[in-house]
């Protein structure tokens, strides 16, 4: 989009109703979070991929899985992606992971986390357990980018462990 087009678009944004603005905000922040999580996960684990099955290092690209790059190991022929063999493998709604991490850090019970994230209680419950299972070294690899963006995030998330056992 060129500058003039953006300017016209911004003028039209000013005419949105409050409800429409809230919708727009939701779309913008969801997209940013999704992209942020994807970049983070891939940049931390996908930079120099090592096969999680056999520790092989001869890796080729092989399509995508769950919105992330998929790799194939030349040694064992198996495929994997950045989250394979971590507790976050196959979890959906990646855009909400940062919010989940934050809810966990603040010790929110499942009922409140579910309301805040806009996901079912069963989802909030499952995520809580998967995120708690995530061993510190893996968590550091997956979420280190967040620390750089906001140093206090990781400190709070460590402190938050063990608080609030959910509902
Ligand atoms: Zn392998």
C-alpha cells in the first residue's frame, strides 16, 4: 500500500463506529501475535535445525505443518517442525500463546484465563498443563525472543510458576 492510499485508509478508519474499531483492533492484534509467535518459534528453533528424532543435521525443507516450516531429516527420513517433541506440539491457536503465557505468569485460574483469551475452558485447562510441562530449557528456546522484547515477561513467568492451581 502506498503512502497516499494509507492516508485515505486512515481517514476512513476515523469514521468507524466504536464497535467496528474494536473489531479492527482485534484483527490487527491477532495477526501481529500470530506472526510474532511464528517468527519467534521458527527463529529460535528453526535457524539451524537438528532432527529431534536422531539428532541428524542434514536437514531439508519439506512444506509446512501447523503454519510452521516443516523439515525432513536426510538420515532417518522423518519430518519435524520447530515444536516437535515439545509439549506445545500440535497445540492450535498459536496467536494466543503469548496471552496464555501471560495469564499463567499472573496466576489466573482456568475460568478467568478462558474468559480473557476467548477460548473454551477445556482449552485453557489443556494449555495451562502443557505450558507448565514445558521444561525451562525448551521454554527458553521457544520464548527467548519475548524476553528480548520485554525483559520483565520472563521474570514474571518464572515467578508465576506454582501459583494458582486452577479451578
Ligand atoms: Zn533424523
